[in-house]
């Protein structure tokens, strides 16, 4: 089984399925982009809600993944070279997931 415990974010949001892409979203205009892409591509993922009500995005655990304290963010346990890849910025996430799903990127 994959071990994501080296990533501080998993201390606050433990991975029940560490083999799946870990998604840290909230249904906001930017937050839904990664969620929609994961649903559309059918890539296996596990979502962990980042509540604004409790300032989750300002926690040390979240900041260890995205120092910009913004959602969405992901942690792919099977990134390039088979190594885990943390990623934030919805545009970067969308392109990354498209490539991971084998979609052709125009241009
Ligand atoms: N450029 C970023 C913007 C992300 C962003 O602004 N997310 C908002 C929610 S839509 C957020 O996390 N705001 C919390 C904050 O700014 O503290 C992206 O596209 O991912």
C-alpha cells in the first residue's frame, strides 16, 4: 500500500485510499474545477473538504501542500516517475489531470 504520511496534509486529512488522487476542494468557482475534471475523466480520487468556516486553508497541514492557502489542491500518489506529486492552481491541475487521463492537449 502507498504511504503518503510524509505529506503533512495527510495528518489532518488521512487518506483512506492512498492509491487514489487526493483532492482538497470546496464548491467555489475555482474549487469545483478540479472536481469536475476528476468526475469527467473518471480518474480515481478521494476528496477531503477544506472548510472555509473553520479556516482549514490556513492550517499548517494545508499550507504544507499549498503555501498560497487556496483551494483546490491535489496530491497524486502516482506522479511522474511513480513519485507522489502535490499540485495547486486550478489551471495547472486541469492540465495535469488531462495528461494523466491520456487526453490530447491542443496546441
Ligand atoms: N489562481 C487560483 C485561485 C484559487 C482561489 O482563489 N481559490 C479561492 C476559492 S475560489 C480560495 O481558496 N480562496 C481562499 C483565500 O483566498 O483565502 C486557482 O485557480 O486555483
